[in-house]
C-alpha cells in the first residue's frame, strides 16, 4: 500500500513537472492570443473542478459560482488598481485604500476571502434548501451581486465597469492555481471528507445515521468552491483587464453546470476534460457565428449536447469515478451514481 502511495505521488509530481515544461514551451512559442486562450481554458478548469466539490460530491445544485467570481474579481481589481487613478475612477474609496496599490497574490487572496465570507453568510441562509429551491436561491445571488455593484458606483464605477486594470495574470499564475485546485479537489474526494460528501449525495438520511454533520459538510464544500471561484475571478479580471457587473452571469453558471454534468457528477478528470472541450468549442465557433451572423450558436450546441448526454448517458463521461492511472487510487473505494 505504501509503495502504491509513493508511486502515486511520483506520478502526480511527474504530471505537474510535465505541465510546467509545457507552460514554458507555450509561453516561448505561441502567440499572445493563444496563450490568453489557454489561460481562459485553465480558469474554466479551475471553476469546474471547484464546482465538482460543491455540486458533484455533495449533491448540491448551486449556481452561485459567477457571483463569487464577481466578488473576487472586483475586490482584487480595486486593490491592484493604480493608485494615481483611484481617486478619479472611484472617488468614494476610503483614503487608506485609495492610496494603496497591492501586488497580485495578496489581492487574489483577499478577493477569495471576500468570496468565502459571502458564501459563508449565504450558505447559512440557503443550504438547508434542496434541489431546484437551492438553484433558484443561488441564481438570485448572481442578480443581487450585480445590483449591489451597479449601485456602488463610487466604489466600482457601477454599470460603466472598471477598465484599465493591470494585466498581471500570466500562464504561470493560472497554471499554479489550477494545479492547486485540482490537487485539493482530488485529495478531498479520496479522503474521508470526500466519502462523507458522497454519502450525503447518495443518501442523506443514511449519512445522518452514520454521524455525518450534513449541514457543516455542505457548508464546507460551498465555501471551498467559493474560494476558488474568487481566485478565478481575480485571475480573469487581471487577464482581460476589464470587468462589468454582468461579466460573469447566468450564462456562465449554465456552462459550468453543463461541464460538471457532461464530465460526470463528482469526477475530477471528467470535469477537466469537459471544461477544456466546451471552452475550446465556444472559442472555435466564434468566427463562424460572426460569418453567418448566428450569435449564440455555441450556447445552442452546448445545450443540445447536454440534452443528448442526459438522454444517452445521464451519469456523464465517467460517472463519479476516475480513470485509474495513479496506482494508489486502486485501493480507494469509489461511490458510483446513476443520476
């Protein structure tokens, strides 16, 4: 068993090192457009993997990731915004904040902490709801965050959005945070906490009888997903250098849920593959949409793909399982789901 664990760690380190080599090659060879596209794809991977923890493992139906992205993005953008322009762009900022310009890492962490705090407050209110009731409640959170930001124009410029954000995100930052998100999700899934989450998803009453604190476990998954959503929002705004209250909305929530369902509810590997495929499909179809003036065609195709998956293979690509390519996972029990 120890030998399998050691081999698994070596395999994981090898994959991370191979990815780092690929990042170095991509940075040196590909154009800025393709590097930016790869960054966006990896951010989608991070979002999908974190949503696998929130929705896939615990069985929640949360649509709140875009709201947490927006919170993390705005907080990080305000903290890193050039100090000489803050007083003009955001005149109601307190003096101690208007004169500061933070580096990317502390700004990301503060933005993620704000998203976590929001998730903690919201979670106490809505996580006793189930199914479509929870979906509607978290969908409402997206609208609430948008309205609040629109009305805080002295702090966020309201509906005008915040432009001129420094481009601080590069492929190394995105790769490092994506690897961390995948590692955390993988470790949780194959630990006792992950088995508790899966037990809650499969049979909540049985999980309670086994002594699992259902509400606390769900709240932990919800807050952890919000943390990585906040990080993703901070990385995205420092990649595209602009954000508006509607940058991350209902369409993004739909796409993320589709990625989780197609990849397999609870499957980390499936979520990664689905995130890469769907995000690249959307980008590849943009020139065709512009040529034939059928805007939104990618969303229609994604929706049709979701319907086909639900009809032909409702468990997704991998169900709740993972491809067994790391030796130490062979000793880890999996919980499968037919839904």
